[in-house]
C-alpha cells in the first residue's frame, strides 16, 4: 500500500494528478483520492514532494515502503564481529543488532 | 467499439513523451516557430526518468576542459554509457552540450551548486571529469514552465500508441486518452513526430520479484518509442546488447555514482584497484568498468559486495546526502532515516539489476531523424547515441529544431484518421474492453518477463535460445489478443504498454 493519506488531507488532488504511474483515483469536488493501484507505486516520492498540506512538519501523504524493499546493511569491516553465537542466540553487544530471537 | 474522438489535434510537431527529451525537443521546435504539442502518458510535471531530479549532466565546457574537445570525447566513449555511439553524434552532442547547460542555468536549474562549473562522479582518478554536478530537483518544474512560456501545448494522460505513416512519411499519430475511466482514441495530425518515450522498463523481473514497479528508471517508460518506431518501419540498432545497471540491493534505484564510497568485500577490503578512500570528486569507478562485480562475487562466494562510505569525510557524506535529494532519490534518503541506516557507519549491499533497454532503439542521424521521413527520436530510447539526461536535453533540442524545419516545408495535413492503423488499434482495444472476463494485463507482463529472463538474458544469448524466445513471445501475443480483458482506461493503458514492451522485446 505505498502512499498513505493522512486524515488532514484536503483533497486538493495534486498527488492524483501528478503520479507518474497513475495509482490514485482522480476525484472531483475536493474528495480525498483513493489509492487504487498501490502495487504500481514507483516509490518516486513525487506525491509527497508536491503535497501542499503540512502539519507539524508532516505532509498529508507519505510513502509506506514495502518490507520486500528492506535495506540490507552491515557494520564497517573494522567493526565486523559476530553478534550471534552459532545456535542463533543473540549476544546483545551492539546497538544495531540488539534484538531478541522470537521464541520457538 | 472504443470511441474515437472525431476532433483530431493538429500541430506542426508532435512530441511523444513529456520527459527531459520531450520537453527539450518541444522547446527546440518552438524556438524556431513551430506549433508544438506534447502528448504525455502521465502528467509532464512529474514524468519520466528525470521526474524528481538528477545531479550529473555530461558536457564539454571549454573554459573548464580546455579548447581541445578530443580528450572529453575519448572519456565519453570510454565511460559506462559510451559503448554504442556513432561518433559524429557524440561530437555534435558535446559541441552543443554547453549551450543546453547555460539554457538550464538561465531558466532556473542550478547548474553551479558549488559556485562554479564543477565536475564529479563516474570519474577515473587522474583523468578528465566529464559529469557536471548540478542541483536538478526542480528540473521538470522549470522545463515545464519554459515549454509553456514557448507556447507548447502539453496534453497529459494521452500516451501515444502508434505513429501513422503514409508513403513512408509521417502524417500523424494515435493516442489513447485516459483522462477518464472510459478510454478514447485520439488522432493527432502532424508533419513531424519526435518520439521521446524513454527506455523500456518492466521487460525483465524486478530484483524484488513481487514488486513489478520497483525499477530504477521510470516504470511507466515501457518501450513505446522503440515499439512504435519499429512498427512504423524505422531501423532499430543495438537492441541485441543487454544493458545492466547496479545499485542498492532490492530497492532498485539509479544513482550509484552519487555514493561517495568504495566497493568492498564483506571484510572491508576494496574489490577494485582504483581507490581505498573516496571523495566528492572521485568515487569508486569499479562498478562502471567491472559491470558485473556485484553478481560475480555472489557467484564466486566471496560476496556480498558493499558500498562502503565509512571512511568518507563527514563533509563529503553531507554532500552525498544532498546529492541524493537533488537527483530525486528522496525516497532512499527518507528510508535510510526511518531505518536508522547511517552511511557513515553502515555499509549498504549493492547488486546488479536485470537488464532494461536504454541507448538501444531507433537509429538517428545528425538531425535526430530516424530512417522514416519526419519521424525523429530522442532521449533514452535512441539506439546509436547515449548520454542520459544530457543526451536527452541536447539531442532532444536538436531533434525538435530539425522536426520544426521539416514541418515548415510540409504542405497540407493528411486526414490521418482514415489510416488503417487507427481501425486496427480500435479493434484490438475494443476486444479487450468488451470482454467481461479474461486474462489480466499483469499475466501478460509477467509472462514477457519470464520469457525474456530465460531466453534473452544478459549472460547467455544464442541463436536457438533467442529463436525459441521469439516463438514463445509470438504465441504469447496471440493468446493475449484473444483473452485479455481490461476493465477501464488505466488497465487498457497498462495492456497497451505490455503490447509495446513485447514489440520492443521482439524488435
């Protein structure tokens, strides 16, 4: 569901007009657009960049990036060390990998 | 039957696509007095590969590079985009590139964000740098405004499906009007067409297989230029050479040269011979010259390969993050912030993506014209020249000017609406719309991707594989025509894309 509209969207229609992949309904009379084709989102951020409504530094639309696009990263080579023992329990020594193994 | 608007648009020059090449072609044509219409699939304000920005523009600036252009030409031809150039085109491009840089600067795109013309990225240590760093986040806004100032008429939500040809000469084009739920066909009468539809994406699977629109270049660019030029009888070149790009793992994005870092093994040692520490002027060119590095280390077991910016100076990290935003990678910047990925501390894995068609397509001459009289092409879809955004800007402008001159010599408009292609398209599209049940356009698109990945991949290409793939694409075409159902204008537009993508694949 990539673009998510906030409750304070004014229905100006900008996002639905400019989306390069036409994922929104183009509504009349200031109705809030519907995200008709969420899986056709390019995640280009155009809708967010062009949204004219802002509340507390937050636009009335934001992208929710799907889990499949998780960024894959590791620590620098010099800090490289195993944060897990061989049976998969976490050692909890590093803030970036401080998470709990789910129970079996 | 699908409605055909019986009120055709008339113009001297028609541009297919309102991206960088299309807008610059329109401005080029309007500057020499033509009445210009741009037909754009989405909305020209944010469409095409340059929708949200760019930050590097290949050009030759004599006051910086010296009066001898040859070293810059040599650098261009040896760069990662230099493989398939007709050299006279590359020369003409370099000669005019500075004019376009100055145009953009004058119109309001900041081409000197460092205070002077400055070149960085995609550079070999100790050799001339040819990519001008610029701040292009507003480029489409500025070019749209400038086109309108030149009285260019921009018709949004009107993707072109076909060029209409009579006696080996362009007489018009056919557009699919998707303004409302109910699609209509629209004929455009014109003397010259500049096809500027960009590259062909979604031809091969995404690195995140479930997300078809996760592409580095704009996923709405689907080979319309290559396909409609091919159907019009224009000569296409270099289509058989796959083009591969690399970047952030799974999140397919362009702009790997904006990263100021070193490509490393998991233990932090560099994979390439060029640098051990990057700065804003010279990054790691390893992936440009060893295109398959990311894939090779996965296959050899030495991988994965990482982009390592952890030794980069803090001010260059800031410069890099600013560069991402200017080139339109704000999604990546925001996602790194959300996920607390800090490039000063963390290394991002990179990968090689599946191929797409860029710099492969219609062959153009020095005027930007294809082998069909009155049919021009510009931008990423051109087959015998490539310089990405700078190429789109410079040869777009050239094609627009030439098209306008061609139009000025033309006589009366042909009717165009009675062209056999109009009736044929109407029949195809009506069949899709009239079926209440049937295959979805996605099924066809995924099938094309499967066939391309197995029979026309980048690693193994042989006569027997390609012939088999071509046969299967032909079967896929027949079955799609007989079974696909489209519920509305959006779905029909997507299906028309699949048809073009398949044509581009077969071409």
